C-alpha cells in the first residue's frame, strides 16, 4: 500500500513539473533578429526543472508521506520511493520529448 503512495507522488510531481515548464516556456516571448536567445532560455528552464523534479519527488515523499510503522514498512517505502524517483525523472524527459515533437513549431519545440 505504501509503494502505491510513492509511485503516485512521483507521477503527480512529474506532471506538475512538466506543466510548470510548459507555462514558463509559453510566458517567454519570441525574440526577433538573427540570433534570438529565447529558445536557449526555454531549454535551460526545462532542464533545470528536470534536475529539480527528482529532488522534489524524493524530499516530498520522504518528509511528507513517510509511513509510520516498523522498519520493514519504512524500508519497502524507501525502495519504492527511490524507484518512483527514477521513473519520475525518465517520465519527465519522455513526456517533454513527446511534447517537444508534437509542438515542433511552437514554444515547447525548443526543449530538445
């Protein structure tokens, strides 16, 4: 039961982080000229949130949703939280890549 909480926390935090990256990308205005800097800024925000995502998943899962119980329950939860953190990291990159390819000509297309 505790492992479901760990996986749910990781998926929800990943989707929220991806939504925040999309909002930030859409808030950055297009620049004109021969060398616009706005694609690089969008890419930096995407990758910074990519690095913050697993840290946030693990810390939130560890300090907020840690179950009370014996060592076995806590050990199983920590293992599930660690797996969920890695899955959340790769899910963020995968969904970001998919969104980047869907919106190739838009602002989200600059992520990759």
